[in-house]
C-alpha cells in the first residue's frame, strides 16, 4: 500500500515537460542568416534600391581606402544591363589594395572590417556593407563575387571568386588564382557582381548618388558607364586631399554609465586620474583632478576596483566639470566655400549662404554640422523645400522622412524667415538646403545607413546651423520685398508723370519739347527723392546646366516605392495648400 502511495507522488516521466520539448528548437542564428532574411535592414528592399546600395557600398569603401592611404581616388563604375532585371556591375579603384589573406573575409563574411573599433571619421563603420552586397548578389543570381586586388608593383594580382556560407558566416572560395591583369597598375581593388536590380534615373538613382558624391568630394575622379547612354566623367576639381581626420578617444561628455564602467574595468591605467587622462580626449591633469573632486573620489582610486556607485559619481563629476570641446582635427568637414560652390553649380539662384557650427558631442562622439542654402532664381516657388542630406561626405538618398536632418528642418520656424510653412511640414518656397553631418561615429537609424537618428544634441546643432542660414536668408527676403514694393510704387507714380506733362501743356501752353523736358525732370526728381533702385537678378557664372541635368530625368512609375513617395507627396501638398491659404489671408489683410 505504502509502495503504491509512493508511486502516485512520483512525477510522470513518460511525458516530458513542454519546456524540454521547446528547448530542442533553440538554435543559434548566424548573422548572415539573420540578414539574409532581413535584407531590407541593409538597404536591399527593392530592386532599384538594391542596385544603388551595392554601388554605394563599393564606392564608399574605395574612397575610404584611398583616403586612408593618401591616394587621390580614381574610381570606375560600370553597370551593364543583362535584361530580365539582371545587372552586371564592376567597381574598380586605385586604392592600396587588400592583402591576399584578408580578401575572402572582407568580401564574404558579415561584420568583418577595420573601422568598427576606431573613432575616426569614415564613410563605412560597421563592417557589413560590401559583404552584404555580395550576399544579396548570391541570393538573387547565385553567382559568386569576383574580386581582383593588388597591393604594389612587386606583388602579384590576386583573383578570387567567393560565396558566403550563410549558415556559418564564413567565406567559401570558389576559385583562387594569380592573374596577369594589371601589369601596368601598381595597386587597387576591383569587385564584380551579378545581381537583380532595376535601373532608373531620378532623385534616388545611381547617377544622383555619384553626382552628389562628386560634389561632396571634389578630390575624386569618377568614371561612370551607366547601362544606357554615354559615359559620364566627374573629373576632380582639386588635387588637394581633404584633411585626414585624426583618430581620437571619446570625449567625456555623454559617455554612458555602462560604457564608463567597462572602460574602467579594461584600462591599463593604475589610478583614476591617469585613467581619465589616458582614455578620454581633452582631459589634462588639471581637468582630471577637477573631475575627481566633483565626483568626491580620490585621484588615486584604482579604476579596476571601482563599484557601480563610484562610476555613477564619476559620471556626475564629469558632468559638473567644464571640459573644452573636442578637437576639430578628428573631423573633416566639406567647408562653407565648397558647399556653397556645389549649390551654385547645381542651382541657378539669386541668393546663397552657408553656416558651420563648432564641434559638439553626442554620447562622447564629436560631430560637426554644416549647412548651405540657395534661394530664388529658377527654383519653383510653389513646392516644398528641397534638402540634400550628407553624412561623412556620403549622400543620403533614402528615408528622408525618418531622418534627424529632415526633423530638424521641419522643427525650424521658417515663417519668421519669410517662407510659408504649415505645422509639421517642410517650408514651401524656391529654396534648396544642403546639410552635412560629419562625425567620428554617425548614428544611423539602421544598418542600411540611410537616415540619421534623432539624438537631441544632433537635432539641436542642425537646428542652430539652419537658423543661422535662415537669419541671413530672412535679411535677403526682406530686402527683396522692399525693392519689389518700392518698384511697384514707382511704377504707379510713373504712370501719372505723362498726364502731369500734358495737363501743364494745356494749362500754360507748353511746347512739345518743353513737355518732354518736364516729364524728364519729374522722372529725375522721382529718382532723387526715392534713391536708386537695386536690381534683383540671377548672377551666377558658376551654374552648369549640363551638370544640373544629371540624375534629374523623370523616373517611371515604380510600384515598389509608391507607398513611401506617396506619403511624402501628401505632406508637401498639404504644406502647399496651407501655404497658399495663408498667403491669401495675408493679401486680404494688406488690402
Ligand atoms: N576597395 C577596398 N580597398 C581596400 N580595403 C577595402 C576595400 N573595400 C573594403 N575594404 C576593407 O574591408 C573592410 C570591410 O568593408 P565593409 O564595407 O564590409 O565594411 P566597412 O566599410 O568597414 O563598414 P560599413 O559596413 O559601414 O560599410 C573595410 O573596413 C576595409 O578595411
Ligand atoms: Mg563599407
């Protein structure tokens, strides 16, 4: 009996708990498997974008490599339409080349690169761009990536055909050999891919990306053969390389608790004071002591032994100490002159201006914002403002609605600068804005690097730069209105001058020649009394109509992108409508 009772109390081992069953399904997901399924996160969500993204990733890498090696970049981009939405693309550079051992890892392994761990301004940062393009090509055509690379005259040219083993995220070498190619070339890298894509001109096209890249990087030469039409050559405008950004350490402002805690654990420094001086930029011995004092911690504290509470007081101490802004040499801005020049080449406007902000910091990362604007001239007055966005000299063509740059521009009160704007929309008027964010780490909203995240520090700086341009613009718009009003008044007065002349002729019997003299005299009195009238005109010898046309052709209706575009259009239409209504009301008031 007791035995039976015992049996009843025992758990039934024949049926396993559900958790055990569920546990059997748990498996590690490789990074390549994840992105294979979520390729939209990397910018491969439609055929048109996929083609542009692939070229962008390769060109950005070539530019980064050339700049790191101090070589004036010369890049060939060749796009061949193979029909049925298939394209063959080749990107070749004259950069430093890649050592043989690294080639398979760079091109056929996701999250493998040289830029992730260093705080320095570069186009790439994640170590995922080019291998993602290789993976997309493999996924859509099954063809391997073909890589050619040479590092100098004395070394041979290596050729690889590569696949990615997405289960393991490792390279699979399909073919590997030394080739005779490039006997006359010292160094460089070439990548050839077959992929599914769609080629169209327009605002988000390859042509537009390459043109804007040439604008933001006047030291490069780009030779581009589009799938249709003639070769385009964007020749370099200067032989001077941009200032090479210096690699830096994080700035103490904005460093988060977890990171500070980890840095303290990993440092080689023996004391808190030397830790602060060694691991951060802009902290000398005086500042370090001041931080310790404000944090109520001894400068001799061993960083490795610091508790979470101590790190928290250290953070407080940092925030209470005045620390000079980060050095500017870690950032290489495009520059006011160049930004304005690029606008002059592209847009025939009446008024141009630019503004640069001093360096600032978000989460310990220094950054700079530059803005330029072109107003009036040949730009349509009834459309929303056009914005060209750049991050670390790379044009951002997609996701304008989700970008911190657009958000900052919308949050600016453009009505006070003389433009019409409805709440939550871009201003309406004949205006184009260029905004460039340069940083040692650009916070993109996703791995596809299309839009900038909404960090309050960044939004604030963009707004301040935009406002600076806005104030100068407002002065111009006010002046223009004054001139237009004055011109209207003069026109009215001038209408009456001949009537006065003929009345005088009749009353006091003037001759024709006397009447003419009276008219002339009255006109000169008018000029003298009201002063000389300034002329408003477009005077822009730098405008290049052929250049402006590149990438501007109307694109065909694309169903894949209709959704996003539709929304943007709605917004701007709403803006236009409300703008017009406001103008009508203002007119009524004036009358
Ligand atoms: N054309 C090239 N010449 C020399 N080195 C290159 C070239 N292309 C890529 N590399 C090297 O390969 C690495 C990986 O490139 P990949 O584009 O995958 O990542 P990334 O540029 O570091 O970052 P991101 O994912 O943001 O583009 C780079 O960090 C760079 O060191
Ligand atoms: Mg890259």
